[in-house]
C-alpha cells in the first residue's frame, strides 16, 4: 500500500501537536506501508528510509514566489495545489485545514480516496479571523468542502468526533472514526545527569529546589493562557511557574500575554517565561525537572501536550473540555477543572471568573499534597504507556486505510 500524507508541519519545522502527530505517525506507518509525506516550508534534506515492510519519503514545498506576501490562506492554497498535483499514492491523508484543499483537489484530480485527520476545526476557532482576516473564510470553506467529501474522517478523540458532527451536519456519521493521538514513550525517558538539556534550568534561572508548575503551548486563544495568567494571582506564590509560551497568533495576543506576565512578576514573582521554541532535549529535561503540568485550554481535541507530560511522570491539571478527559483521569492522573462554555464557536467560559478561580484551586490542591501528586504522575506514566502507544495507533490507521480502499474497490466492480 502506498499513501501520501499531507501536512503543514514536518521536521525540522514543527510547532504544535499536529506536527508531532504527523512526525510520529509517519514513522510507524513506514514500518508497515509505503509513505510519502508532503509538507510545507520548503525541501528537506532527508533521505528516503526503506525496510522490508515499508518506506518513508519526505517532499517539501515552498510558497510560489508569485504569492509570497499575500494573505496566509492564499499562500497556503498555493502550496496545496503543488502538493495535489504531485500525489502518487493509492490514498491521500490530509492533516489540518492547511492541507484540506490539497487533499480534496488530489481526490478529484487523481480519483483516489481522501482521509482526513481532525486535529482542530475552523468553526471552533473564530479568533483566527484576527490572524487571517478574510482568509478565515477561505480556510473555513476549504475545510468544510474537504470534510463533506472525505471518504473517512479520523477524530483524535470521542469529543472531537462529536464536534465534527456538530460543525458539519452533512457529514455521514458512519464515516467518522476515532483513533487517538499517541506517544513514543522511549522519547520521554529521564535524561542522563550529564545531558545537555539540563542546562535550560541555569540558562533561564529556574530554581530546581522550588515546587514548579510547567505550561507548554503556543500563544493562541484556544490554549487558555490568558486565563492561566489571571489564575496565577491566586496561586501560592511559593510555587515557581515556568511558561514555555511562544509563537503568538497575532501581535495583539502577544502583547496581552506580555503585559499579563509583567503584572504577575510585579505582584507575585516566581514566573519564568521562555518565549523560544525549545529543542526536544531541553523540553524533556524541563518536564522531568518540574513537579506538575498545567493545560488551561478552552479548546483541545485531545491535548498531546498532556500525554507528553504524563509520559514524563508529571501529574496534570487540565480543563475538562474536548478530548482532555479521555487522557487525564480526574483524581487519578491529575485534576480536571470543570468549565461551562458558550456555544458560539469560541469555547469562552460562561463564567470566566469562576473558571479562573477553579484553575487556581486545582493548582493549589495539587501542590498541597506532593506525595499524592507524585503517585498521580506515576499513574499517568503508566496510562500513557498502556493506552496511547503509536504502534497501536498505526495499526488502527492502516485498518482505516484498508477499509476505505476496500469500499472503493467494491464500488468500482
């Protein structure tokens, strides 16, 4: 079997959970089938990998020079059309809205089945209009058209499946299946004492003797960082907070976070803000060197950051939204913070003040009992190991491919 995977992100250009997902999925799929990854951000100097069961080839694309500097959605479509033209597999598998047009075009151009993995949905991210302007109308159109014509849609959680059917009522529910995100546990082992990654603590002045809370995520509305920054005013000031937060969606939210962090440092202190995207070894060291992880997202189809934290043995405080409750078990691997949300596509809490105080209370509760927190971290590690291995997810994904190809073959008889 030969499959083309279409993605916005692929190493060395990975900045979010969808990119991590594609990187790991492609790796394990290539042990089973032939995979060509087609990605944004230009050509890669990566050799084709082959073994007796499959192969992995990576092809990168630049924005056409005639479109550089145009609206981001137009630039995206320029890459998509190049990808679609080059598709050569029996099936095309698109990830995120960035490649929906490529997947749909390839489906029509080459008469191949289209599979989409839903990592997020444009109707539930209306704040992206701040970033894309009228391009948000284009991204929404491309996503809707692809979803309504896809042969199969993979939801990364049961919560995401419900969102897909709510956002796109014309989609046949029988075509939407759940295959969770995964984790490669071996990549999250405790670094050796002399590992270079540990230097991140000294570089940013992080005190390893203090109880420390860690946040990792992009500066975007869906990650809930502004709510966390409000909640930290009510968190025990002896708790050190490390914020790995960069790549703001817009200058406005970037400035909002900058101002909020400044107020926090002025009023409670003990805040370390890391704006750069850290290499894996440094992020791994941070996750092993901190005491708890916080995920205040207001929209999260699954929350791969929580899986990564659990793989490192961290207990998690997270919002009970989207697919997060399918990963974090309340009272066992961490604490889930309840949230009542507006049904207007934004996910905004109906009572922001209550949500902020509930976040703070859960964080304080976690740090008030270090022994229980440690036990939660151990249970989280075991859950990540037992329930979310990439090997299992690759097998499930190949089964999806086979069922789609069998359906196509039956129709063509």
